[in-house]
C-alpha cells in the first residue's frame, strides 16, 4: 500500500489560480489528459474557454424524482402488456401460490401503469417547453428584451432588468427607484422635477397616498419597505423650505381645446398631462374651491390646505384654466361650444346608506357629507359619544374629526377583523393612539331612537366564514349575540357612490351605477367624451384616480390626432425586475419613523399630525433601497453616474446577458445535466459566452440553488453516464428484451396446460420451481421455455431493482428501501454550503480509502471516531432486513465467519434459497462503507483501527492533478 504524500506548497498567485479551478469543480483524475494532448487541451481552454464546472451538487432524494420524470420518455406499453400476460398466466396454471409471491410483479405493473397514465400530459408539457425555448431562442439575438419578457412570463425566470416592482405597483407611474436614488445622492431638485414629470402632487400624495408601491418594495422581504410616500413629501417640503419654487413655462401650442369636468384628482391629473402636451385645457368645477375629495373629504390635519392650493396652482401655471361654480349638465354639449374633447372626472362623493331601521333619526350622519360640511365650515353638535360605522379611510377621518370637535368617546364599529380594515394601517394606528376605540367583528342591525333622536346603536357579533369574491373571509352573524352601544351620534362610512346630481343624461351607466366607458380608450357612448376616476371605477384611492386621468389624457391625445386609441405598453415596462433578498447586499438599517405631534395634545387640534422627514433622514432612508432594477439606476458598477447615451449602451449589453442567462437557467432547471456544448446547441449562444454565464451564475450561486431544488449536476468535461442515465438505459433495455420475448412467450402460454406445469408467477422463486416442468414443453420441436423464462426472470429482476440502483452510490445514502416504500424515502441531507465542500480532498480527486476486510474485527472504532460521520460499518452477520434466511440456510454458514455478498436475489424475494450468489468467503466480521462525499481525509479512522497487522483501513493521498491543470497554474504564475 502506497504511503501518503504531503501536498506541495504553491506560490500565492498559482494557489489563487488553483483555487479558482477547484471552485469551478476541477478535473477528476480519471479524466486526466495524457501528456501528448496537453498542449491541444490548453489551446482549447484558452481559445474556446472550455468549461470546468462539474460540482453543482444535488440532494439524493431528488434522483428518484428525476428518474420518475425521465422514465416517462420511454415507451413502456410493451412492458405493461408483457407483465399483464405474466400476471394473467397466474390464473391459468395449476400450482397455487401465496399472494405475497406476486407482490413485486403487481407493484411493478402498478408503477408502469401509473407512468403510462401520466406520460401523455408529460409529453404535452415537454412539447410546450420546447416550443417556448425555440421561440425564445429565435428572439435572443434580434430582440433580447422580448426574449427576456417571455422567459419571465412563461418560464418564471427572474431578472434585474426592467421596471422595479414599486414602479409597476404605482397607478400614476412614478419612477420610484430613480427618484429615491436621486435623494440618496442629495440631488433633491432633480428628484422633484423627475416626479413632476409624472404628476403634479408630490406634497399631496406624499401625505394621503395609500402607497401601493411600498407593498411591493423588495426591501420589505429583508426587513421593512422603503418609506417611499414620505420621501415624496420630503421633496415638496424641501422645496417650500428653500423658498426656490420652480415656476413652469406653459407650452400651449395646439389649437384643439379640451374641457375637463371636475377639479378633483382625476380631472387635475388629466388636465396636467394634456397641458404639457400643448393642449389648452379648461376645467369646470361646480364647487367654489378646487381639489374634490382632496379638499372636501380629507381633514386638514392630514392634508393642509396651503399644500393642496400650491399644487393646484402649479397645474394652473401650465396653462390650465379653472372655472369654479359652474355645473355642467350635459358633457356632450361642450363639444358644440368650441371644445374638441371632454373628460369627465366628477368622482363618487355620495355616501352609501345602511338601509336599517332608524337611519333617518336625528344624529345620524353620512361620512362624506359630514366631512364635506365640516370642511366647508359647518358647525356640529355631536354629543359626548359617537359611533362610526365602517373601516375605510373615510371612517377613520370621521372618527378623528369627531375627537377634534370635542367628543369624549368615539367607537368605530366594523364587521370584519382589524387586519381586514381597508383604511391605511398608519391611519388606524394614529386613530387608536388618539383614543379611538375599535369594536371589530360587529355589525349594526338597528339604530335605536327616542323622540326621533338617536339613543343607541344595536349590533350583532360576527365571525369570519369562507372567503367571498373580494378574497376576504365573509363575516357571518353569531346567533343571539345582539348588544347595544349607547351613543349620541352615528356616522355611517360604509362606502360611496356617484352623487345623484352628478348623473348625466347623455352618458350611459352600468348596472352598478358607474359610467360605462371603453376599457381601452376611456371613451363613453358619446364620441369625444371620455371619463375616468371613481365615477368609472367606483370608490378607489387618490393615486388611482390620478392614474386614470393620466391614461385618459393619452387616449384624448390619440383621439385628437385621429389615431387609433391603443394603450400599448412597451416590453421594457412589462418586465418586472426583482432581486433575491439573500443576494441583495442590503446594508442594515431600520425604516425611518415619521415624527408626529403628541397624540394626547393633537387629538383636540387640527394642526398637521405628521411633521415630515428632514434631509439627513431622507438620505438615510433612500440609501436603504436595494435597487431591484439595474436598468433604473443610471450608474456604473462602481457607482458613478452615467449619461443617458452611455446608460442605453450599457443596458443593451445587460439585457442581452440577462436573456442568455435566463435561457441557460431555464434549460438547466428543466433538463438537468448538460455540457456547455449541449447548451450551445440548444440556445445558439456561442460556447465562450455560455462558459462566462456559467461562471457568473456559479459565483452568484444560482446554479447551486437549482441543484439543491432539482437534483441537477452540471458537467463541462467529458464524463461517464450519470446514475439516472444508466437507470433509463436499463429501463430501455428491459423494454427491448420484453418486446423480443413477447412472441415466444405468447406461443408458450398458448400451449401450456394446467396439468403439465402448475401455476406461473412473477416472483423469481416461483419461476425457479416452474422451470423444470416448463422445459418439458416443446414448441415446433424446440424446447425454449427455459431460455424465455430466464430472460423474463432477469429483466423483471432488473426492473424491480431500478429505484434501488438510482440510490446505490449517492452521498451518505444506504440502500435500505423495499419497493413498496419507494415513494416515502427518508434521505438525510448531507450537502453543506459549496465553499465548505472545496476542502474535501476525495471529492476533488486527491484521496481514496482502502479497506482490507480480512483484518476487520467489527469493533466499529472507525465509525464511532469519524468526525465527519463518513464511515458506516455493518456487521456481516446482521443481514439487511429484506432478507429472511431459514434455519437450514443459516446453519450452512461457517462458524465464526460471515459471507460477503456482491449481489443477492431480487428485493421482492422473501426466501432466496436457490438464488443466493456467494462471491467468496471472508474471515472478517464487518463490512465498511465510506462516504467519499463527506470524508475530509483526516486519517482518524486509520489511527483508531485496532485490527491485526497495520489495521484494516488505509488512506492514500494522491496529489496527481491532471497535467493540464499543472501547466495552467504554472503559466499563470509566470
């Protein structure tokens, strides 16, 4: 036995190169290149960047899944037919047997039948996958952006190219990541102008937006989302504080005039965009002041009126005219008064009613009318106790206004849970801090009154049942659970609709009372009249109303140009960029908290509650952004800002790389073990680029993740067949052999007589018993039964062991499974992080363990002392549980000796008897299995072995890297 050698000491530069090679998987010793081919191999490596990736590891349990998936590709109809013939033969032959004798055949037949049933759908899935791959392959060079979009939509490939989720979630289309990055860089004015290029309300929406962008912020997967809404507000506040207000220059250069009905968020948003397109716009507003629900439905402690006035003024400075106190009765009439198009954005400002007894009593108010009257200056006497019914922002606003009007106790009654309240979570929290009580899972059934005035609210308790159409669990009344709440006033805030005065006779409405518009053009039944906002969608959010106005402005522009109205979304805007939270490289930092007035003091005044961020807080908060979209950063990899032309050039290359990477990932995830040559053929991507992508993906551990989830091993050197491939070859061989034997078997079974041969069964033991009688049967003068049965016996044996073989050589796996347990295998997880695997010498071809069984005493010292649990010693006399030997067969074994078996009969055989194969007798007492995937070549087992002579174990270290690797490392160091 050779002695161990000490690894040579390498220079640092050569060592780094060697580490890189090993990190990519290295070259296994058995694939060493002969000296005569070294120069050629080096040339290939340099010129073609021949891939070296080999060690992307897979969990053992995934192999059987892969086996099941791969076997679907084999035509097994013939096996099923042949096995059915064998099974049917059991009932036609004479000798009776126990049902257990045919268990293996029945289970194997069931496995094949199950596979046959699923093969059709599997074929369809494979064809669909191949079609998607071919489509993407055809686009990868000419249109990589579309290819990347299809990879994301059809094959679930993620990318950091495209729009970030926060932008996609914003109905107004704010470039969120870009303006947050500008704040991070302290470029506040530029960030504000970027925002105003989208909409004119940073100060307003920075206070009242429900911030759908934050719900999609990927930073929230790490800790908490970026405080995007508050950063909106900061930009507006910062400009006001500086005193340097940007004054826009109107660019009205078109003759066609547009009328807008309603100066709410939808109307103002539409007018703003049309004016910037050059159209003269006139807004007709029925109320004396502008803003719609922004002014009349939101209290000043949330939205100060001077902020709203300034931003409406900013819209007007773009050339928009607003005429107040003029109510339009028929929008279509404006088309005859010099306007070429009309947009209706009158909103939904009427509160819905409860429709319960007592709702007309004195002291019952409806939220939007209550807030409107309050904001118009009306005085209220609400009494000491107020109940607010509902869970939206209008309910929260009504409750908090009631407190500020001097009410002692305010109770919000809501029929669902607190988590399902549609109001902003921050508003609910603020209301509770100010003293508002929540009575959840309660629903009003009657308003009690005395002399026409409210005295109490009768409610019933609710419990949550099955989800309804909204996805929320439906509240169900609890029988006999009514209770009363003594109150002086009640405010109903259960929803809103279009006010009766805002219905127009020349516009059609849906069955729900909303304006009927074309979903693509936003045009009503009257040509040239468009509509959007709450009057079309029903009650929604401010930012959705602004977004609807913007989309309507685009449609009006196309209409006035005589073009077809289509809203074609660019491919880039349809690609959603994402970043895995564990790879985001995010700096630690909690979400900034908004400073607020003291809850106790603010509950009685109308001063603004939230005080806003200062500059340092805003910069720190913006720095928390993890930049999901690289294509939205406009910076180099070193953080330097680039001009737009350079950015476009960078992104052109980046999207190409992302599309190619995505296609490679999709193929590896679906097909498993592939060489770089395979990937080049399947993708059309040059092999050198394939290699570079693999290196990058390996560095980012994307391939490691795929390996763990799907059991794939990626090879980039010449290799022998994998265990799965060998198994499939065996299945194919079985199919071919059975097809060949079928005709002969049919002829034999035709002539078989029960009196001659007894019953035929699938179990191998029964085949053995039947063989003698079958050899007496001749067909056409030839005795062929023995040959045919031998073939069938051999192939069924192989088929029964298929799953056994797929696990036979896997890391830290011992074949202990009977066929009936194949679907429920408990396999230990033995793979650690890839970096820790680099040090395993045997894995990289640097060591082997040799065991001399004749010296083994069966003491288990090696197993107990191994620090890596890499050794398993099984006493030979302790046979696997699947074998049951008779006393007679055990007595035949030599005393003080055990038998070392290379193979035994089928797993399904309960009593092997005639089929036991003995390789040779062994004087030892144990059988050692060493898991080279876990062994770290520490020699502990060698030192601890007390066996005779030099012990039973020896570890041999072999520093014999392939010559090509030696030359690469030596050249790199020179």
